[in-house]
């Protein structure tokens, strides 16, 4: 067991299940103890998610409203203009977000729109925000261009265990996802990769998903843990209310213990978690959230509600160091001009 917070990459499934299945109070104490070795326990990083291209995806992910194969009545939208992204980035920054995550409903990026994506990365970085993209699978040239554009993070979720994966997605295989993650890491771009709890997977699948992350050559910098949001018209619409919040918290705590330096993010599904359940997630080591009233297509707690919850818990939002540096540099330049 990882009581010392040691960084390991050789976790066994049996070890992870032992951690996850221990008495709840012991699990929480262990997770919080490890968390405090690497992070400020009263600070949370905030990211805002922007849907830069909605609907019409060729994949058949059983949970997704944006799949062209699911009858969700979601309108397919064209690629956002760069100016629209700038406007949303400014709002996110004003509300306290430190990172803008931009998502496009693609199996993989197309040649026509990819240059615009690169431009989005550059302009968002110029605003002092960290940049994150989720665009599906990438080839080597696309990874190289994203690195040159200055991309900070690439999101590519594994979703679930390799064994359960074919029951959720058939249009690509698990290794495809692992290959993209490896390419991104090899290029020196930080990886954001997580999973979804509540799709009908078993307890062992959740442990196996965490084992996959924890045995990577480099742990993902960020691991978003989503609670399924059942959407009408998708094959998983009937799964509403199938996951106990304590089971969700156990996954959060176990992720913290086996990946001590990783940001563990509360992502989709927070609308169905009480404030008390979210507080336990933070105690279990969650230290990042998606911040803003909307995720890609599903609702998220309003920013004001998060601010109020943080105030009750004495939690501070992580400061945007890059934005502060950019502002300081701009102030220096203005001083030089007026001197």
C-alpha cells in the first residue's frame, strides 16, 4: 500500500483493489495523507471547457450525445471562429479559470480545420491561459504541429477498462487510444486522460482502469473522473442513478493514492452529486474541477455555486501564474513606454 506517497509505475490489480476496498475511513485518511505530500489540500485548479465543434462525430461511443449514430437531436454545428474562442477565453479567465479546454467532436482532426485549431491554441496562450485540446486520435505530424503551437495539454480519455471497452465503443480499439496518449507524451505535451463511472462496468473494471493509468511510463498530469450523465437517445440513457456516490469517491481516493502527483479532476456528473459528496471528493484528493455552467453538451454547476461551496470548505482556486506573469510583463512594458 502507498502510505508514503511513493511514485510507482508497477502497481498490480490486486494492490489497487485492496486499496479501493479497505474501510472507507481508512481509505479517506490514506488518500488525504498522500494528497498533502504533493498538493495544498485547500487549493483547487479550475478549467473551463469550450465546445469548438459540436455533433456529427463518426464514433459510436454509447454515452455520447455528439455521436452521429445516436438519436439525441443534437444539431451539428460548424467549427467555431477564432474570435468566438477568444471571447469565451476572456470570460473564463475573468471567472478565475486557469486553463481553457477546447473540444471538437471528431474521430480525428481534418486537414481543413486543423490550422484554425492551431491558431486557437496560440491566441488562448497569448491571453495567459493554459491550453488543452481534445480532438480524437492524432497522427505524428499533428502532434508535432500542436507542440510547435505551444499546446500545454491534450485530453484523450480511456473511458473504462480494456475488457469493458468493446461494450461501449466499437469504432476504435483500446490500443488506438493508448497509442495517441503515447505520441503526445513522447512529444512533451502533458496528458489529460480519465474515465467514466456508471456505464454498467463492474468494480474490477474501475480498478483496472486506474491500474492502466498508474502503470504508464508517465502518469497522466490530469485524470478527470466523470460520473455518467445518461442522455436520452444514447444506448446508456437507462443508466440513470445506477452508481452510488461512495463508490465514485472510492475511485477518486484510489486515483490519488496510486498517482500522487496527478491532478484528479471532478468532471461530468457533478450536478448529481450533493455538496457533501463533492466535499468528500475533495477530501479524497480531487483537486481540479471543470468550472463553468456548461461542459461540452451537458450541464455543470453554476460558477457562483462553486464559489459558494469553496467558501464553505475554505478552498481557494489555484491562481493563474501564467496570467499573472503576462500581466506583470505587460505592466513593465507600459512603464518603459511611459518613462
